[in-house]
């Protein structure tokens, strides 16, 4: 019986370690498609079709008061990071998450996106 209790305690610790988000309380959700990401941030009028280098899937959508937003997902962190490095050189504000990036036109929009899906503002 004691062995079973020990196994149960270890299992609970492992589950807690895997499912709890980050220490800062940020959300950590992954999205497989740009449409999923667009829906999560509350975008409307999603249009698929990103031809950007490094992007696995993505497109554009409308957020809030008709502001165009770029939503992209990536097959790897290195592709995402390479994309952000190039994109930042052209301006804009980017919210970067686990396998995804949202490109917006202002800090206020970036804060809004981060509040909904987490990530870091780049």
C-alpha cells in the first residue's frame, strides 16, 4: 500500500510539472494553423495564404477596429525565431508564442493579443 501511495505522489508531481504554464503565469498554448490562432485572438475575416519564408501556415485577419493582423504558425522554434528577426527589421510589433507569431501595428494591439493567448512582445 505504501508503494502505491509513493507511485501516486510521483504521478501527481509529474502531472503538475507538465501542465502548469510558466512561472510568470503566461499562457502557453500552441496552434497548428493560422485559423486557430486567429480565432483565439478574436480576429474576424481570416484569409489563409502566407507565402512568407519560414512559415508553416498563416494568413491575415481583422482585429478590433478593422486593423489588419498577421497570424503565422511555424514547424520549429528556429523557423519562428528566424522569421521574427527578419520581420522586426521591417517594423511593426510582434507577439511571439510557442510555434506562432502575431504581427500587429501597435503596442496596444500587442498587449490585447498577449492578454488573450500569452506570448512575449518582440
